[in-house]
């Protein structure tokens, strides 16, 4: 018998929501370069270009091995000419000259610093950059009036830009649980976002709160926030009503009740015990952590859970799949079937995948 050495050919479905993407990435050199270019496009508010690079990076993230030659990529979806040039550059030269020069550009560096301020998006950062503001000190000297979020963002800049550890996320979970149970016994708290996908660090901690009895969750957020405030856990918070509107026969509740779906973007004060030598024992020190809280009625819980678990690209691809392949509209509230002109109910993520004609992908495999 003869054996031939053939290159490993990769293949993958073109929708990220049909792929199993764990945190094990065999192509970090490639995906990091493509992510820099995606980030740069997003900072330039070029969403189309950003998504194209994100999709290319996501395809490489799910490959079972490191890419070693361009031939292996034949037949893979989502790899456009530009992404292919970037990959070729890295395979041939060990790095992408475009990603490297982007990373070192004054504009990219400045926009990263400025959008690192909580409450500052790409638009604001770009405006400031064009006014010659490239650093935090230049911003402070500029005399610009900052809103409350931005003031807090600047005040806690260093802490907020430090990754949140799983240990810190667990400590925050305990606090949130205590707060929620103090104001509504029986309410349920679920960790969502990157930590639910198994990530060991995050830029924030995300929670979804519900109550098994529909309607019991009403008015919960302000009470939770008051409790947290009274205990001194909040450095900043802004509660916003969800603007989502739905027709009267939507799942669970009439349109007039829809504005009860609330979200709170906050900054928590987390005290940690830090050992400062055996004689003195321990001394308290504090850090600031970004926390997102969402309250959902139980009838919408599965949709909210799916929508807040991410990754962002996985979510985007789920909605694209629903719209383009199934004539359905998926949101964090509901799934609407355009052909049947009705909402499809679901009480678990598994049911939503089934409605969408997709194999179930668990959270740890949604790291696209
Ligand atoms: P990280 O570890 O960096 O926090 P993450 O995946 O948790 O990563 P987040 O920005 O916290 O990222 O978002 C978590 C999820 O919440 C994402 O899937 C995103 O789609 C969803 N999400 C974030 N902001 C909104 C929003 N304004 N409306 C609806 N969903 C949102
Ligand atoms: Mn998060
Ligand atoms: Mn978040």
C-alpha cells in the first residue's frame, strides 16, 4: 500500500452559527491580525469591512489545526481577497505588515485609548481625534464637558481596562445574587456573556435576571439598583428602558408592557483582600468592574439568554441565518416566523435552535 502526503484541506459551514467554535484557537497569529483590522474598520465606522474581517477570523478560529499553506484554505467560506492577502503575508513573513502598521498608527492608538473610556464610542473618539485629542491628558486639558458615564469611565479608566477574572466575576455574582434575592426571593440570576461561554477573563460581567412567575420581575431593576447603592457596591449606574416594541399578540405580554424589559450598565466597586505581609494580616483594596444587568420576563428568557450569551458574531450570524435562510426574525425578545405570520415560543435555547432548523450549539462552542 502506498501513502501520499496531501495537504490537510479544511472545510467549514459559512454561517458561524453552524460551526462549533471553542476557545481552543490553533491560528492565533492569523486571527489576531484579522481582529486588529476588524477593530480598525469598526473604529472608522466601516461596519461592512469590520464584519468581513470578523467573519474571516471566525472561520480560522474553528479550524482543528494551524494553517500552514494557502492551498489548505481552498474551499473555506468568508475569506475574501483582502483577508487572503493578510493570511499569505503572515504565512510567508511571520507577520502581517498591514496589521502591524495599523497597530502602530497614531490614529488607531489614539482611538483605542479614547474608546477605552466607558461611554465613549467610535464617533466621539473620532471627533476628538480630529480636534487633536490623542490622549487622556489632552482630553482632560481640552475642557470638553463629559457626560456622567464618561466621567466615571475616566475616573476608573485603569481598573476598567484591566481584564476581569473569573474569580472577580464569581465575587460579583454573589453580590448580584444577594441583591436580587433581598428584593425578590425566587428570582433567578444567570451569568451570560463571555463567562457563560467559558472565557477565563472578560471586559465586563453580564447577568440576566428573571422570575419563574411571569410579571413578578416587573419593577425589579430599580429595586436591585437601590439595594446595591445602599450597600455601597455601585460606583456608577445607568438604567435604560428597552425601546423594543412588539405587536399585541407577541409572546407573553401586551405591547404596553414591553418597556419593562430593562437594562442597567454599571460600574461595581469590588473589594478584594490583598495580603500585605504576615504581621499586618490583610488590607482591603478596591477595584472597579463593569457589570451589565438585564431583567427579562420568563416568557422571553430563552431569547434573552441566547441573545446575551454571544459571541457578537455568533449572534449576528444567527440573525442572518434566521432572516436569509428561514424567513424568520430573531431578537433577544422573540422569534417571528414571517411565513406563518406568528411568533414561535421557546422556553429553552435548544427549542430556539430547533425552530431555526439548526443543530444545538452549547455556549462553550459559540466563541466565533
Ligand atoms: P467580553 O468578555 O469582552 O465582555 P462578551 O461576549 O461578554 O465579551 P459583551 O459586550 O459583554 O461581550 O456582550 C455580551 C452579549 O450581550 C453579546 O452577545 C451581545 O450581543 C449582547 N449585547 C451587548 N450589548 C447589547 C445591546 N445593547 N443590546 C442587545 N444585546 C447586547
Ligand atoms: Mn461581557
Ligand atoms: Mn456586556
